[in-house]
């Protein structure tokens, strides 16, 4: 039984080493461990439809023939897929820009909200101070002459 390393399997299938490794990790392609190296039986690549004799596949595509089972798709299908993916990529880039602008808008609105809350808190503090002062003035107005004099002196000391 002929076995291939992941790098050799990548060369045979036309995939990247990472793609072959991912398929092994997901269990789509079985591999055996020999001397600490994962090896893939050639029969397993054929079973998964990945083993390709490139010269025959290239000949079939260049002659405009359909590729035989187990061979890569004809070039037109590959180009169509690439065009669809390019369109999807362009859409994703537009969505990314929109998301970035929405994120910036949200940040701007949050900053405005924080500023408004700070102003509201400041206004509430001033209002509370004015209420306290109004309460003291009511006390002064309702007090007798000596008590009013003492309260006014206290207010004068506090306001100084």
C-alpha cells in the first residue's frame, strides 16, 4: 500500500498542504500515523475523489472535454466559481465599510450621549443647590427679627 505525506498528497491532488491537513483533521480523508508522521494511503485519496493525474486532466480541459470522474472541474466552471467568489468578496468589502461607518456613527452618538448625561448631572446638581438656597431663604422669610439676622449672617458666611 503506497502512502503519501501531507506535502506529497498536496502535490498529487493540487490542493495546498493546509487544505489536505484540514481534510485529515475533519476526518474527510483518513490518515495513518507512522514514525510520528501522518501518511495518507493513495487509495484514500482516490476514495475521496482527490487523486488526479494532472496531465490527463489538463489535456481534457484544454481540448474542451468534460473531465472524467475524480478529475478537476472544467476550466469554465472554475472561472465561474472564481467570478462568483469575486462578487461575494466585493459585497463583503462593501458590508465591511458599512459596518465601519456604522461603528463610527455609534461611537459618535455614544460620545454625545455621555456629554448630554454629564450636562444633565451638572444641571441637577445646580438645581439641588438652588433648591437648598431657596429653602434657606424661606427660612429667613418666616423667621423672627433676631433669628433672621442670625440666618442672614450664616448665609453671608457660607456665600463668602
